[in-house]
């Protein structure tokens, strides 16, 4: 935030530089810094020079642009939760562990067969403030994986479902949308087994980004 600007002063060439009192010159540039102890100069234009415009010669005093800098620690904007993150993932014993695919995030990923019950594998995270967050998911893709894997997002207005084809776009972050998440620690994104799609359901990693 710009907080102070000392403006350029112009006087005729026959007039001495501006003074702070009769017979006293303006404080030197070095001394002037003392008047801006709580600010930081980021730019300084050329000054103490003469210019002639239209036959009139003028002396141009220096001007300064100073800013006050507030030191505020940046908030973490992105959180990544892997299936191996301590305290960040929970699933039933029906979910197996595999390192088969080279497209996995980290050392391994979780998988299971679809059934007509939810049995959600949950990714847990701490949301610093209620607001809009982009949810991205990472999974290995394979022809034998599910073409309608249900991802559940816990929003301020309830659970939202997004279906992802895990046969394509594997080995990279895939955005499933922007949602309003509530502040606090808890289950934020889940992978459900309840799907009409075919193939194994995979839970690997989730990324939550403040937008």
C-alpha cells in the first residue's frame, strides 16, 4: 500500500532550490530518509536537474515514492493428501493396497470392487477458513478401472457427488470442480464404492486449493 509521495517541485532557474526556512536549504536526501523511518523507498526519480521548455529554464527538485510494508505470514493455499498421509486417510479393510501402476501418486494407492453400498474411503484435511476451494484428484488410469468412480465432496450445503472416469487422464491432477468448504478439520473428500460403472474403484490422492 502506497502511503506517502513527495511531489516534484519546480522553480525558475534563477530561483534557488526550495528551502525549509529563510537561509536554510531543504534537508539532504540522506537526511530526508529519517522522516520516512516506517516506510521503504521503492523508486526515486531523477532530480536536482535543470530542464528548458519553451525557452524557460527550470530547476526540478527530487521526489520520492515510499511505501509502508506490512509483514504478514502467507497462508497456505494448497493442501495435498495422499492415501499414505498419516491421519489424512481412512478406509475399511475392503480397500486393498497396490503399487502396480507407475501413474500412482507416492508409493502406492488403494483399490476395491464396486458394491451397492457406500463404504467411502475418506481424505481428511484442515480447512483454515470457510470459502471456495478447487478439488483436484490424482489416480492411475487403467482399462480395468472404473468408468464412473464417485467422488464425494463435503460442502457447506451438504455432500456433492462427482463421477470420474478412471480409465483416462491418469497420472496427473484432474480438477473435479470448485466448492464451498467449511473451516475446520474433518473428512473433506471421499471415494465411494457405490457406482453403476464397471471396474475397480481407486483412491490415491486429493489436492485442495483455495481460490
